[in-house]
C-alpha cells in the first residue's frame, strides 16, 4: 500500500505549468514538522515536493501561497535520470490526490478584517430576567 497523509506549510508560492497536451501541473514544497525536537531543542521539518494535476492544480495555484497551511493526501513516487556529469539522480515526490486548504491566499486579509476595532456596541445596562421564564 502506498498512501501518505501530510499537513504542513508551503515554503514558497506554488508554480503552475501546463503539459504539451494542455494539462495543468502545480508544484510546491510542503514543510512538514517532525514529531520530536532535535538535540538542540528545535523542531525539525522535512521539505517535501508535492505535485498536483488538472483542476486541483489550478485551485492550488489560485488559493495557496507561501506560508499557507495545507493537508495533502497522495502517493509517494520516485523517478531517476542521468545528470550531465554522468551520475544517476533519484527524485522522490508526493503526487497529491487531495489537497485541503487549511488557510487560503486571502486568509490573512480576512483575519485582519474580522479583528475587533474597539468600536463594537458595548452593553451598558442589563435587564433582570425572571427565573420562571428560563427554559431549564
């Protein structure tokens, strides 16, 4: 069984390209924190390349940005190629089937607009309530 579930933050804005046949392809790197801290007390992270195809690729490019939190479900895939120096190189990537946007491109703007301004209505007078009218 080859299945992976990851939650992390994008390290940079996603990149969108299309294949020669017009299929959308989005690439981004997800920083996934490790469960435990290292010897120096710092929590380390793994930086995993994510590949997303078709309509989901378009949505990832539209709604994700550097720092966005995302949940990814997919498969681990490896490939190899010969480098110009003659050495063989191996690449491990996550091909995502599902991406959940845990924060969006406009998330910071929306959070900023919902902050209290101090101009909210303040209740200055309370009315007494008869205990016989309470539903419990």
